[in-house]
C-alpha cells in the first residue's frame, strides 16, 4: 500500500470541513471549475501563433521565393499543423464535456448533504469523503484547484500506478 507521508509525523498546517448542502449550486459550478482546470492555454497560444505565421509566410514566399517547391511545402505543412491543432482543441473540449458529465453523475449518485474532511500538511494533505479517502503528497498531482466548497485535483500520470487506500 502506498502512503505518501505519515500524518502523525507531518507538519500540520490547517484543516477544513466541507459540507455541500445544495446539489443545484454545485452542479452550476462544476462546468466553470472543470473548464478553468483544463483550459488548453498552450495549445491556444500555439494556434494563434500559427494563424499569425501562416499569412506572413505566405506573403514572404509569394514575393521573395515563389515558385520554389520548398515554399509550397512549407505552406502545406503550416496548414496541416493548423488543422491538426484545431482538431486537437475540439477533441479537448469533447473530453472536458465528458468530464463535466462524469462529475455530475458522480455527485448525483451520492447521498446529500455531502461532508468531507481535509487536513493540510507541509508534505501533502489527507482527505476523507464519500467518494475518496487517502493521504497524498503534493507531488502526486499535476494541478490542484480549491475554493470555499470544492477541492479538485488531477493526478500526475507518473503516479498513476500507486495504490490509494
């Protein structure tokens, strides 16, 4: 069994009890939180850069190196990169939509009101909830998002084979 650290020996910071009373309030917050957590910032910046580079490359190739075969190949490669990036962003949003549906289904099947306990340590945190219980080190996650009612996180892929009790 994997234990990231021992809470009895860790540096305690603070604890928090989270009680969710209203299913409707949580359901209205889930889409915004998931979109914020999984926003594809790097892909969108790359797409904007490629969309700006394509016309510049096109104009430069038309006025300076046209009808060079390399100029045409460069334009085709840039066009395919843009198309691939657009398809990647669209598939990302389909994955985000399915994650929103999965979370709503998960919370819909729980007994309301939902109560959770979190204790935060310098080494990581301990969580006890209806759908999860465990001790986690901060390095176990790619990202963590918390507000007054929700603690949301995404496990790092390099820690995916660890056992959680």
